[in-house]
């Protein structure tokens, strides 16, 4: 009986041993074959100076994670590899931008599948629109302007959309103004929002043989006048404040974008001691912006006969019978030639002071600002003369705002043309009208976003 029990006990122990052995084998096989998987990849930080970004990689937990087994994170690109050892089931990788890494794990000779980085984190590390607000005329097409830093340039894409496609449409990064109004531009890839104003207060900048209609008196509401000032400042900023391009943009704005002609008006006084009258705002302006609404007059002081905004009647004290100017009669206020250029420079961030249009042997003259040389076709052909330079003849001055293959375009204010206009001259005969050019490189110091034509 005792021997029989002993046999059964041995059999039971053998069975239990076999079971335990099988369980151990199964656990060993399960441990060796447990999946090595990434649970998450998340963005940590971006170092703009080093041009690197840091990510966190965590392993997907499994049954045996109580052992807290270490693993290695790998970032692989072709023959290059960056690695980091885990700490508490997470590892940190610092990677250079503009690199397309695949992320994987390695542990005890096992390697996980490779994970595409952009499936987990945003490709865009930094993003900002260049401007809070952009402006288009109806029918204008322009690029959406922004700055970004991305991980993989080839993958950079922003699904921009317009809040109202009846006002503005977008194709890729290009927008087109359809009708007047204001829209916002957004993208699911970014947080920033861009405002775009589409307006008919400005028009396409093209050269016109027929000069524009003179600006009517009180033509603009306060909101419209303020909007035109905003657009002017925006265009100058895009071209480059305190640059040659900024001064060009101011001159181009009045002669090309603005739909009316600013009238010619002989100045009634000057703002320095050489003047007959010490006044501000009569045929000459010393403040930034356009003089299109009565609200502008609050800052004009002292005065002699006015003030008056552009296009509105002001007492004229000059006799020029040929062009209809009689002393003691009212004429639409505006700018004379040197007043126009002084206004353009001031709006571009320069302060030329109250200077006239005479030649350099007189005091307080615009030609003194640059290098005053004889104007020749050769100087135009060899690139010495640039858009933004002045052209001068005794008693008159204008700004070159464009040069193409055969012609030179000059923005100038002339009594016989009724105000501020853009005139085209052949580069071969322009020196029959203007005998000198004022080369302005030393004055502007930098070109900005210069274009030889608009």
C-alpha cells in the first residue's frame, strides 16, 4: 500500500514538473517573442539657434514590463543613426531639422518596426505670417507671405482656406481678390490667422498715356482715408522702410496705385527760415500719410491761408497765367514737384527737411541729397542710374520710378499736367528735358526689396 502511494506521488510530481516546465517554456517563448512597439512619439522642444528639435519616444507596455527592461531608441536616415537609451520606459532624441528620420526601438537583439516621424508630430516647428493684415486690389493676385521652420521641407504644406471665397480665393499659397471685403486665412496645420482686405480704393499699377482725373474735394470718408493710409504704409514696409525701394513705393503709390491725380499747387510757404511764410500744409506736407480727410488738418500748424486737404480749394498766391494760376484765387490743394518728393521720402522713413527743386548752387535744395551729375544715356545703360534716383532741371525735379529697355518713367508734379503724374521718356532723349541726375545711393544707403520696374 505504501509503495503504491509512493508511485502515485512520483507520477503526480512528474506531471506537475512537466506542467511547470511547459509553463516556463511558454513564458520564455512569450518573453522572447513579445512585440517591441512604439506607443507614442511626441514633440518636446525646438532650439532655433542650434536648429535642432527634441522628441520623446515611449514604448508600448506589455505583460513583462514589470522588469523595466531598458531599450534603445534609434533615429535612422540612410547610413546615419542617432540613438538614446531609455529611462523609465521613455527616451529623448535630439535631431537636426531638414532630416527625414525613421524611428525604431531596439532591445535584447530585437528591433521594432520603423515609425514615420510625421505620423506623430507636426512637421512645422515655427510659423508666423509676415503681416497681421495684407491688402489686395480687386483682381490682384499675390502670395501668402509667411516664415516657417519645418522638419522636412518636402513635406511642408499648409491647407490655407479663405473665410469667404466670394471675396478672396486661394490656390496653394496664392490668393486672388474677387470683390471688396475682409477675410481671414487659416490652415489646420497652424494656429496663426491672417487678415486680408480686398479693396477698390487702389487699382492695378499700369502706365497710362491718359492722365488720371484730378482728385475731387472731400472724396473719401474717414474710414476710407484711414484705409488708404494703412495700405500705403503696408506697401512701404513690404518694399523696405528707410530704403530706396520704400521711397520708390511711396512715389509709385501716388502715381500708379492711387486712382486720382493729386493736383499741382504752388507752395504758399516753407517750414524753415529761408521761406517767405512759415506754414505747414499749403501745397506742401510734412507729415506721414495722405491728406484726404478733414481729420488730417488737426495736426497742421501753423497756417497761412489754409489748411485744406488735397483736392479742396486753397488760396493761391502765385501768378502762372499759362496754366490758370492767378494770385488771390482759390485752386485745388495738392503738391508741387519738390513737395511731392519730400512727401515720398518722409513716408519712406527719411526726413529731408523742407527742400526746394533748384540746383545745388542754391541753399535747401533736393539735389544736395545725392551725387549731382550730368544725365547721359550711357549712365542709364550701364546701370549707374537706378529707379529711385532724381532727375533735375533748373526749378524742377522728379523721381525715376521705372526703367525698361527703351524708356525711363518719371514721377513728377507739373503745373502744365495738372499735378502728380507718371511720364514716360525715351532714355535717348530724356536729357533734353532733364539735364542732371541725382544719384541717391549714399542717401538711401540700402536698396531694400528694390525693383527697377513696378
